[in-house]
């Protein structure tokens, strides 16, 4: 069955069975008051605003039988998968693996590493732990998508300019069509959110933007109904 997603710079037609929902890093530590993101001085409400729209799209995707993939950025407890160049960029005392307000910062199994309660993965949905910003880097995401015949990704999550943008660029180079849902994404920096979305749909024509398409949760819900 075909679906039509109203998007910019142009509408996109896709096969429903070849479409997946990818929700990137909606983790407590990035989104919740009292988490690591807020401890660094960020206004987490800018990210939390994406929870409601993500929830609506997640419900629509589940009802439509889409493959749903949730990613989490984080590392093994012994940090053997954390590149020193990533670790040393953290401020002393707030580095990956240090004790944070919701457990060890960006460490798998810690409360802050897990997904916010509103978006908890359902049984059978893929939970993909990734050590980097991009969801394809050192993971089996491409294998999973190819095995399921997926060609189009509906992309949600945080942050717009970091893990969402990196993943969309990786996906684009691997031949996937990416539709980023603007109100399902967020950044601590509003100008980066706007620019991150503008970059994806830039240089657009009838065939899409340079990296993909931008739509919103309402358009995705309508397309999946
Ligand atoms: C994500 C980050 N998820 N900003 N991570 O974007 O460090």
C-alpha cells in the first residue's frame, strides 16, 4: 500500500511496508528536568516539547504496523567503546561515565540512559544502542533495515543538529529516503533546530532536498491513517 507524506520541499510517496519509524535518543538524561542535559545548563523544555508529537506518531506507526526503531546514545559500563576523543571533550566531573543526577552519564543500564516513560519501546520494537552520534556508526541498523526491505525512514528525536542530522546524512548516503518530522525533534539551541531542518530540505526540487524531506507529526499521522 502506498502512502503520501505532505512534506517540504515536495510531497513524498512511499510504500507503507517499506517505511520505518526511527526515534533517536529520546533519553531521560537529555530530556528530563534533573538530568544530565539540564545539569550542563541547558533548557530541557525545548527538547521535552517533542515528546507529545513523537507519541502521536509512535501510536500511528504502531497502528499501521510499521517497523519501529528506538535508539539510545551511550556506552558500555567499562567505556571500552567510548573513543578517548569523545570522552575528553566532557567537562571534568561531567564526563561520560562520571556519576550524574540520573546515574553514570551516558552509560548503558543507568536510569538516565533509558528512554522517557511516554515513549517506552513496546515488545518487538528494536532498541538500538549506539556509541556515536549517527545511528549507523558501529551498529547493525543498516542490516536490520535491509533485512526488512525498508527504503523510507520517518525520523524523530534529539538533538536536531547532532544525532538526528548525523543519522539522516548517514542514511542518505546508504540510499534511504528520510523524512524528518520537525515538531518531533528538538535542540537546546532554537537556531540550530531551525538550521538543522533547513539544511535537510535545502537545494530542493520535486525529487526532495539535498538530504531528504521535512514534514511534521500531523502529516505523518495523516499519511499513516
Ligand atoms: C544527541 C548529543 N542525541 N547532542 N546527542 O544529539 O550529544
